[in-house]
């Protein structure tokens, strides 16, 4: 999976947020992941993508 999304750095994968829709299509890829703001970032991204809150 890391090779498919280009997140493989040497032998290790870097952190990436993938947003995948109900139809299985990739909605968004975020390579700038921050552990401190992850929850707020995900919530904001859902709103931007128009994802239902339920």
C-alpha cells in the first residue's frame, strides 16, 4: 500500500492520511500529518470534502 501511494521512505512508510469514499475511490491524500492536530485536521477535511457527519 505504501508503494501505491508513494509514501515509502527507504524501508519505512511515512505517515499519510487517506480519505476513501464509500465507493472505494480516493477522495484526498494528506502527506502533512501532525499528531498534535490530527483530530481537528480530519474534522476540517471531512467538512471540505462534504462528508456526512454521521
